[in-house]
C-alpha cells in the first residue's frame, strides 16, 4: 500500500475512469456562473462550495434531464443545491436521488470511526483512498 499523497484533478479523473467503466469526472471551479450548462448531461453532481452559497438552484437541478444523483455537502442554509435538505439520505426529489450533508455525514462518521479504530491496532497501517474504500465495502457502507 502506498502512502497518502494529494492527487491532482487529472490523477483523480484517471483513477475514476479506471475503476468505473465509461465514467467521466469533470471538476468545475466557478464563480458567479450559470450552472445549467455545466450540469447539462451530468448524471451526478457533488456540490462542495462555501457556506451559505447556493451553487445549483432547484430550478436548474429539476431542468436537468440527465441528472440522477445530487450530493450537497453544505449544511449551512441556504443549501448548496436547491431543494436538497441537509438530512436527505437517498431521498428522491423529482426523479433524482438526493443526499444532504447530514445524510452523507452519518456514513462518513461510521467509516471514520472504524478507520481510526484500526489505526490504534497497529503502528504501520496506512489508509489511502483505496484502503478506505475497501474498508467501507467490508463494512457494507459502500454498495458492492
């Protein structure tokens, strides 16, 4: 197992493409932009913006015909993705499966607790992204 290193966006995209057949990961950093063209054709949107900033309006989200899953990591009102509540955990809104910050947070905390626990059992354990993903699968936190 290799030690953790911060991956570049290109490296992350490459790893996703190798793991998920046909996947395309397109990160966007935007300021004061119209998000409708950005999400056009996207099946998954993960919003991780500044607190109190709506990155994708409910109208734009609902207008996207390809969008299937949205994950909003912002728990501070207003939501980062319009119409997604922080506590949403796999809730369907208009044909889209939605996760809010707290809905994702429960999974994150279970995985975090198990990872920390394992670090206390040995002093040479390295938990990189692949190891943590495998740990999540072993705990049945990640769909197989």
